[in-house]
C-alpha cells in the first residue's frame, strides 16, 4: 500500500484518496452520523489534508474526539 502521508503524495493524489474513501458516504449522513455529532461538514473536514496542512491521522483523531467544527 502506498503511503498516504502528505510528503509522499501530490495534491491530485490526495483529492483522489479522499474521494475514493468517501465514496461509501451516500450524502445522507446515515452511514456514520459524523456531521450530526459535531464533526462538521463532510465536504470540508478533509480539506486541510488535501491542502497539505494536516495529515489524515491528525484529522481523524480530531474528528473522533469531536474537536473538528467546520
């Protein structure tokens, strides 16, 4: 498996990674209820990763802890 770290990916690869990862989300929020639990908008949660500002693991930790508010 290829590294998902920012230093090992291009912006285009990070966009594809997020799109593929979120493809299971139907947009109805019935799958994970993250938005209704205070995690923020699913479309913006991973923008810092795409922009090369935060690693996926950091965002996921914040989201799981309820500290992400988009």
